[in-house]
């Protein structure tokens, strides 16, 4: 008999096992009673013992859903809202928080850095979904364990690990895949190989994707006019830019890009209970067109505003070295020490229509981090988890103009961030405690202290160019204490009730305090620095109820309410006594980031999963969020409309299929934030209309080693756009993939 926490118990005979090439195949349980998670406290524990709401995307889900990017992987769950300004971008949102207000973590190392902005981010696409072993999404403040930025939650991405072999046999496994999708002529391929000896194991991965221009849906709402259509695009003929009429207005010209991803992991076994790991990751892309900006129209000139606007190759270098020891000592049962270095490059390049000067803004961030995380079980069913974290960010910002005719470069434009030495330092310590009072009641609590220091410096060049009304050196220190307290009540094995009070904080970074950016396209708004920002703070309360009926139906519901203090929002301001200044050839209204006193966010999430028989299951999830800035009595930005997903799955032996409906509610015009972050410019005159898509996926195991997958997304070819997005979503999309395992 074979059993596992998340698989059905199997009774078999030795003879049957031998007939099946000495392989035992277990069937996964649809409803998992004892699912294990890692992200809540950076340690292994049962999900049902935690007051926090956590969603899991495992490797099987990722493989079946076949996402084109990690952003698409998150969107396909129906539980995470994702914004897009361009095809090479995916900005996830949790509980109304987005961008630098949610924390991205990969293999225990925080991705968020000193220039993570408050608008919309595309950094999640630098993670290759094909090497993810699982992703855990922690909803709600996670600052006790993870520190700054975890206001709306934490997304922890775990990549695949090397597998050891034995003295008798080397463990060699390899995979290869190829995928095509029609909406953007996607061509993706990749391969992995695992080589495991008794004490050394290696896992290597490579992937490449080439994406053409994205086709939006052709079934349009007749009442929204040309919304979302690409009527013209810029092209240069000789020494002149021209507006070219697009005969296929559903084809979003100049939106495609390419990307490759590499990963190498090495594990060295010291003893049976301790090992060292090296983790190397590298991602690089082609230029990524900023599609929303390329559609901006200059009404005064009667032309497109930009002839070129793209992100330069976005590179992410990640390296970490860690030591793990599972031997029991006086102070620990599990000890993990991680040192990491990351290098991130972000370039922005734009040129106005019929202007020979191309502006280059180039940013480089070096991130060093050190983490120690410890778990210790004590008498009386108490568990302690404690640790420290230190991070150091160094930011370099440069800018120049390039004459595309002569090739001459001149340093005559403003840098995005201060052009001198810029650095951010952070030091934290935390302790978390679980107490299983009895089999019905579990108490959780924790506290964290953080010291934060930021220094940014302008050179004389920038001070003279911009005539800033403050000193050339910007510095700030923040001290933050955050805590949580939760209780889990298990009235029976099929019931779970949890109540959680938690807090979170986010320190203002280089982007918040010192950015210069004409970030709202055709609205002609200019964001200027504010050196006086304070940390944002969130106090959250939530209650969750989970019930399993007859082991066939699972229902989950979470309601939450968050008070949000010292909210960083963009508001109009004066610059040297003026409300508008001339910047990059345009008269721009001046705005800056400020702390508003108070806001609130509330909402709920609901899931239901029902197993109809051995082969068929149905599911549905729905999320609703509402946010308001109390001090101004205006909508809070980044709050998505209601959204969710409903589907039916059929699995039988070698066949797996799913039909689903993904849906979004209407974001009404009066619920758009005045800050501009909701991108009303790229919506309709009545906001962002509601939509739903019909989708079908099928996978078939051709042999032990080869499987084929197919599917159709957006079967009805509907034209739609995600809230706050500057590019329309894919129209009818045919997908074909072939996968091999050896």
C-alpha cells in the first residue's frame, strides 16, 4: 500500500509493480486535506495550521496551463489580477496593492529593489515559468517574515531543485519542449537536464521565446468606437517619420519582443542532514516596445506623439549561495543561511515624432543580501522561527541624447534618478511563534524590527539643469516595527476557521523619493522628487472559513479590511512657484509623491471546488476589492474590478482537459483614481468595460516520455482590455505544445 499527503492511497502487488517497469503511479487528490506550504514562515508546515490565506500553483498546474510568461501563469489562476502596459509586461495585484506594494521573492531572496516603482512593473516576466517547481501566493501583509513592501502580500517563486543519485546509480533526467501560439506567432523552446551523483547534483535549464506583434480580438462592442484599435503606427522613411495606416487595426504593431532565460543549480551534500547550494539565474530580452506610449496621440500636431519608445534589453542576473542544516541543536532544528547578489538593468529609450533626438535613460541596480532563517521546536508543542536580514542596494542612473542622424551623443537631459551616488541599506530581525494549544486550536504570533537608511545625491549638473528647491543630498532614516496575531480553530477535520490581525510597512525607495518622470503619456504630467516621504503602513484584519463536505466539496471564504496610513500617492504640486513647467519640449503639469493620512481597502475572496466523480471536477473563484482615500474622499489607485474564474476539468488515464470562463467586472469611470496610475487615458469614456473569455485546454500522454498539448484561449475572439492596461489582450489564440521527458 502506498500513501501520500496529497495523493490517493494505492493498494497494489509486487507483480503489478514489476509489470509497470517498477513504477508506482499515484493519482493526485483534487481536494487536499494536508497540503504543505513553505512561504508563510519560510519553513515547511501544513496549510491548515496557518491563519494566513495562501494559494499554491504547482509544477503540474504550470505544465498543463502552458503559460507564455510568469505573469500569464498568475493571471490564469483567476485569483490574481494582472495589468499590462505592453506585451512585455505583467504587473500583478493582490488585495488592491500592486507594483512595489507587493513583494516578489525567488528561492528565498527578495526581488524588490530600490527602483521598484509604484506604477506598474514588468519584472515578474524575467522569471521563466518553465523552471518553477511551485509558486505560493500569500495574501495580506507579510512584513513580519519578509519585511518591507509586503503590504498586499507575497509571491514566492520556487525553482526546481537538483535531485541526487546514489553510489550505485547516477540520476540523469532531461526534458525538452516546444510551443507555438497564434495570437502573437509565439515560438518557444527549452530544455532541462538533471545530473545527480551521491553527493553532488546539478540542474541546468535554457529557454528561448520569440513573440511577434499581438493580435487583439475582432469581436468588438459597437458602442466603444475605435477603443483598442491600432489605426496608425510610426515608421521612418529616409530622414522623416511617417504615420502609416494599419490595414489590420486588430494587429497591435510594434508590440513583439524576444527573451532567453538560463538557470544553473548545484547542490553539494555535506552530510545526510546538511548541504550547500549554488543558484545562478540569468534573463535577457530584446528591446521591449512600450506599446501604450506608441499609441499616444498629439492632438495639437495631429500626429503620434512618439516615433520610438521602448525598454532596452532588460537583464536580471541572480546568484545565491546557501547553507542548510537539518541537524537538531540547542538553538535550531532547521537552519538556512543565504547570501545573494543581483544585478538588474533597466533602460528607457524614446524619441518624439519627427524629432532627431533620441533620449536614453539607463539604470543599473546592484543588490546584496544576507538572510538567516531558523526553526526550533520546543516542548509543549511550541515552534519558534526567527532570523535576520540585511540588504544593500546601489543605484546608478545616467541619461543622454542621441542624434539619430549624426550619431552625436550629448548629456543634456535629466536622469530618472539622482546622477550621483545612491544607496539603500536595511537591517531587520524577526521572531515568529506557533503554539498548538490542542488539536482544535493553534495560536500564531510574530514581530519584526527594521532599520532603513536611504541616501541619494545629485551632481551640480542636475541641480543646475532642474533648479531643484532642495539640497543636492537626499537622506532619510526609517524605523519600523510590525507584528501579527492569529488563531486557527479546527472544530473538526473538515472544518477550519481562522482569525488574523496583521500589519505591514513599506519604506519609500529611490523611485518614490527622487524620480523624475513624465509618466502619464498624453496627459503631460511630470513627476518630481519629494525628499520628505515617510514609510507607508497597513493594519489588516481578516477572517477565513474553510469547509469540506463529504470529502468531495471544498468551500473557502476570506473577508478582509485594511487601514492604510501615510499612503504614498501622486498629487499636483508647485515647482519653484509654478504649477507647470516645460519638460522635454512639452508643458507639463507638475505632480509629486506625498503621504496622505489615511485610506482603507476591504474585500473578499471565495473559492469552491467540487469533485463530481473520479474523472470530473468543477471549480469557481471570485475576488472583490474596494479602496478609498479617506482624507481626499477619492478612489484609491490600483483597485481592480471584481474578477474570477469558473471551470470544469476532466481527467482519465492519459487524457486531461479543462474548459474555463475567466471574467472581469466593469471598472466604472467614477471609481478611477485621480492620481493617473489607473491609466484612464487608455480606457473608454465610461471606464473599462466588463468582459469574459471562454477557454479550452487539452493534454494527452502519447507515450511514457512524450505528451502533446493543445488549446484555444478566448474562443469567441472577444476584444477586451485589462483594467489600467495600455494594450488589448489576445484575441482567439490557438496553442500547440510538445513535451518530452527522458
